[in-house]
C-alpha cells in the first residue's frame, strides 16, 4: 500500500525537504534528483512522493503515470535519448532504499 510518509525513510525525507536535495525535475506525483553515488555519467533517481516499498506495491494509476511522465521528462532533458531504466525491487535484487525509485542511467548527457 501507499502511505503519505514513512518517518524512517530517507527518500521520504528528501521528498519532504528534511534532507535538502536539489530537484532537477518535479510534478504532482514525483521528484527527480541526481544519485549521490553515480554509476554512469547521467544517473538520476525518479521517486514518487508517496511512500511505497517498491514498484510492485504501487497501485494508484495516477501516481504510476506521474512517475513515468517524469521519467520521460528527465530522459528528454538530461540524456541524448539513449538510457537504461531500472527499478531494483527487493534486497536480493540490489534494492538498498525501500522507497520505490527508478534509476535513469545514460552514458551521454544532452
Ligand atoms: P537502490 O540500491 O535501492 O536501487 O538505489 C538507491 C540509490 O539511492 C543508490 O544508487 C544510492 O546511491 C542512492 N542514494 C542513497 N542515499 C541517497 C541520498 O541521500 N541522496 C541521493 N541523492 N541519493 C542517495
Ligand atoms: Zn519513503
């Protein structure tokens, strides 16, 4: 389920502004910011504003649409149009922050 905010969650703190972070994109449902430890020349995280554990727990269509709209915006603004999109889901599969997020990775910025 989605809840507004999980007080122990680092991405909820980024969304709320408690951890100051520069947003390079935002819409009603999601924010985008640079990954602290980039794995590629362009490495952006797109994060829904509401807390959910991973993409499979996101059930509200308008929120999913908001996330994917922002992915489209940041890929067109910050990459040359070629990129990887990754949602690590579950610790075995590499998830370390348990608030849904998309990694946008590209070898070439715009
Ligand atoms: P995961 O491993 O869960 O798929 O991805 C979590 C990502 O969040 C990692 O790539 C990590 O570098 C990034 N990250 C963790 N803490 C912070 C933070 O406080 N600020 C930013 N900008 N990125 C973070
Ligand atoms: Zn959260």
